[in-house]
C-alpha cells in the first residue's frame, strides 16, 4: 500500500460508513462488517451487501466511488506501515471506517494480507485513549470473563505527530447487536478494569464508558464481543448498566429497568447533553437516549 489516492466505494451509499477497496474483493467483504448497524432492516441490507461484494466486488455496489488518501503525509504513512508489519506481518489491503462526526478525526481501518484480516488499526493525534484501550484489552485477556470476549491487544506506538494501536480484527462478516445483557456482564467488566483505573471510591466503579448494542456484538457463531474501550473510566456505580439499557431502549429493543440509581442516570444525562450534535442521526439518537434515561428516573 502507498500514500497515493486509492479508489474506494462508499458503503452504505450517501452517508458516512466504510470505504471499501475496489480491487480487493475479500478485503471489501470484510470491510462491510466495519459498518455497525443495529436495526433489522439495516442488518438485512448489510448481510446482502456482504454476500454481493464477496461474489462481485465492491465496484458492483450502488453509490459513488471516492479517492481515499491516508490522513498523514507519505513518509509518515510509510513509516506507520513499516511499524505495523513489524507486529502483524505483511499488509497489502485496507478497508476504512468513517466516523459520523467530522470533528472526531483519525483513522480506524481493517488491515489485511491477501484478503485475510491481520488487525484493526486506530490512528489518533492524541494517544491517551489508545493507551487506555490497550491496557483495558490486556486486563480483559488476563481476567478471562465468561459473559463476553474482547479483541486481543496487538501493539501500540507513536510516529511523528500520531499515535497508533493495533488489536485483533474480530469480524469477517456482519454481526448482530446484543440488546439483552449476558448474565454477569457488568460485574465482570468492573472487576477486570480495576488494574486499569485502580480501586474506586464508594458509590463508583470502573466502567467501559461506551457500553451500547453497537459496541456489544454477537458474531455468526453466537459469541458476544465487546469492543471500543477508549472511554474506560471510573463512573457512578451501575453507569454501564444504565447506558446499555438506555441505548437499547433508544433502538426500541428493550425497556428501561426500574432500579437504576440516580447518580448513574445523571452521569449519562450530562454526558449525552454535552456531546456535539453534528448530524440528524446523532440528534435523533441523543433525544431517544435522554428520553430513556428520564423514563428510568424514580417517581414519587
């Protein structure tokens, strides 16, 4: 791979999602799974697109072709590729995930070799969250929870003005949101993260910090995987449980529990309200999450 522009197909058409390589059918098919969807209709579309790309390639999909260029200069990009190959071996393909929020820069991509997933890579200007995520993934590997799996941490580094992290590429095909928490999930997360954030004050606990159905996914074998650990933090007790149920309720997939503590609800109400809203989808989702949090507030 070089730093020169690569022709990529945008999926899904007309919105930020993933950029799929035109010349690499297997990488493009794997890249379809980078687009996280959580409603039945969109899941059916994604599954159909995955099969279509496997058979005919990304060029055959509807939508426009875009020229994608790495978000760093050519010497830095070549240096990053060299650093990554020292960790995971040869890399000759890439599918790129695009964040919906333009203000959240950086790169998240699937790296492949001969169409087979090698790693998921994240590149950011600030490496603090990436370091925290790698430490969290290592702690999860050590804890060996039974309610979920997480990607293995593969490496972390910095070059020029950017930081990067590599982790196991989990999915090679579409996956499904988990909207009913597996037994023991929240307790196992908190226990595993103690080495990362330390012991907590009374009324608080270590938290994933972004525990949602679009980050807790079930693969084609039925295994639950939790990823995106950049927001690990200490939060009010039951904060992960509150946000998971609020986001599941926002998708219309669950009802809010009646026993969520108010500090956890207030924690997420403040965070959701403070987030920048950069597109209509974010605005709709934020309104639904806030509605779910308010519905869970004790009455009387």
